[in-house]
């Protein structure tokens, strides 16, 4: 899987450099596939005021900031934040009392995201270098985790979801856009590095996504298909996946003084 990770880093580094030139970044598969997955995810009002390079670097398959339940004061973490578009949108929504973190492993994307943060004047945003399988934040420190077509890229999804659970506060929300598989995916696709980098080869089957989230400790798991990819391959769709970290059980009242 190191070869896949290196290919992902190379492709997304190149995508960042493409966005810097003023051209739309490419997700790594053919243009028809990329257009179907990534086009028209953000409306004009949302994109207004964002640096052009943040929009051009967007390679997501959904708009998690529009679907996530964000509130002023929330701490948000974007797993695989790329050029920063979802972090900057989240920073707007959580306001100055909140915080929006972006986590990415690609130096070129991190540099671009930090430039976009400076241009946008988002003082409540911060971009961290790291991998989603080893999140560099403390336990129970985040209210909401978002991600946009990145978890499918992980070679160790159980570890990535376990880390997401770890850093969420009790009651915290998991709200990500991702490509899912509807039905079994043949080994020829699973083993194709280009299709993995293009967000298809590593896509989890819907039932597997649900079971992995439950195994990590999440509850109230919901998978909502948002965009079908039937003219590319009927086995794949983009979806919005929600889950929640349980609240601890209420402590029973121990004596008469604590009940008064």
C-alpha cells in the first residue's frame, strides 16, 4: 500500500500546482469521471469571497459543510483538507468563537491551503500536516469531523475511523462525503493504482462502511446517496455518511445531597 500512498501524494501534489496556475485540478482519473464526481458541488453564494485557488483545487465528491450540522463555536476537523475549501467554509460557519482544522499529508496542498487561508483572512482556521490514520490532535477535542472524498483513499480505513472516533468529543458528529460501492468490486479495480487514486479502487461497500463505523464505536450511522455514477460504473456513487460518538451514560445520583 506504500505505492498507493506515494501515488496519492504525487497526484494531489500535482493537483495543487495545477490550481496555482489558475486551472481546474484533476482527480487522477479521466476527465469524464472527475467532472461527474467533482463538478457543481458549491453554489455561487458559497464560493463568493473564497480564493479562486481554493475552488480550483477542490476534488471532493460532495459538500459536507452544507450538510453537516455546524454551529457557532464548534471545533471542526476536515480529514484530507486539500486546498482548504471546506475548512474555509467551516471557519465561516463556526465563527470567531469556533475553530476549523484541516489535516493533509501533501506538502503542496498544505502550502496552497495556507495561502488560501491568508487570502481569505480566516484567523480561526489552521492546517496540520499528518495522515488520517494518525490524527495529531488530543482525545475528545473536536465537535465535528468532515471529509470530502478522502476516506476511500486510506489503506487502513479501520484505523482512520478509529482515530476519528478518538478525537471526537462525546456526542460529536461524523459527517463526510465519500464514494461508496454498491455491490462487490472486482480485484481488477481494487488493485488498479490509478483507479484507487481516482477514488474508485478504495471505495467501501455501503454495508462495510456501516459495519466499520459501528466497530469503531459510532452509533446512528446513516448513508445517503447524493450522486450516482451509473454512466461511469453502476457500482459506484457518492454519498453523505453521518454518525455520532455516543454520550457517556448518565451517572446515577449517589446520595440525597446531590439530588437536592
